[in-house]
C-alpha cells in the first residue's frame, strides 16, 4: 500500500537547547521519496498551532538551525522544518522551488496529522528562497491559517537578474536561463498563481537587503493588493537580509502574535 505524503517513517530524538522543547530528526514521505526534517514539540501537554518553517538557500547554504526552530516552538507552536530532498541523507535532489515544493506541502500534511496540532491552525513561514516555498504551500493548501515571508523571494526571474553569483547554480538546477526556458522560471514564481491564495500574508523585509532585494516584497504586496487579498507589510529601512539578534527576537514575538490573531477562521 502506497504511503501518504507527510507520513513519518522514522523519528529520532535530537539534542534540544531548550528544556521545554523536544527536538526530533524525522524521515517522512514526499512524492515517493524519503526526505528528512527537524520537528520541535513543546513538552507541555495540550493542542498547539502548527508552524511549517521553510528555509532558504540550497544544499548546505541556509541549513535548518535547531536554535532557530526552537525559538519559534518556544512561542507556543509545534514546528516542522523540512531539509528538502537530497539533504542530510534524504533521497532525491533539490530543484530550487520546482518539484521540491512538494517536500514543503508534505511537511504541511505531516503537521496536519500531528496529535498535538490543531488541523485548522497551521501557519507557513518562509525565509529567503523559502518565501517561494511558503507561498506555493499556501496556494496548494487552502486551509493554511496564515503565511509569513521574511526576506522572501517572490519572483525567480528577478532572482536570476539580480544574483549574478547564483546564475550558474540556477542554470544547472533549473536547466537553463529565463530567456531559453521562461516557463521553468514562471513555474517557480508564485506571483503568477496568487489568485488561488486564501490565507492572509505578512511580508517582512529589510530595505537594504542585497541577497533578496526589497523589490520582491514590493511586487508581492502589489499583486496581493490588486487581487484584494489580505496582506500586511513590515519594512525595515535600516536592515539587510540579516537582522541584529535583539531585533530578530522582537520580530519573532511580533510575527507569531500576528499569526495567532489570524488562525481563527
């Protein structure tokens, strides 16, 4: 019998830096592949909102950090962070917002099946390249309670244009240039599918960001407004792709509070 996407195949304890949060390395099912991820569960009994954390980067750039996952779990969430296919011993290969988006969508299903998660209260968070993954997950899963994209990519054509240092990788992984294969870049650009998005969106972006320019946020916000979707934007004039630790902590508190106000439909 074929296993459902999001089915947990293995769950191994992982050292947690927080006394009230349990961490596990998880092997789960996604499109027939065994994919790895990190799961954080508050020790205290009860039902929690789910939080799907979608990292940026590719391969060893932008890896999931346990301390970051625990930071969100400590705000009162069961958090799952896929490593994406082909990483940390998982099967398959990342393709930068292509088929690997299914690892995020399967991660959403994993949270839906978690015994401590309220099914109608699952939020999706994407950082950097994870912004694309978060938007596609929410488009595919209309029951998503809210979406946050922080320093998030929204337009893969723009990433190719701006990030000359990533072009070789993008050509290899995506299979060509936007000029030669525009349909492959369009497939990875959620701006073209936002009509299908139902969840409220929060955009967080540093205006001085040179990794993912603030233009990604502006384009996303403009398109959501044009479609009369619910969107909030927090722009920070003084910051880049990375925020100082104290500011970061405050924004984590603020965004998780924002999520919880959006989770009752």
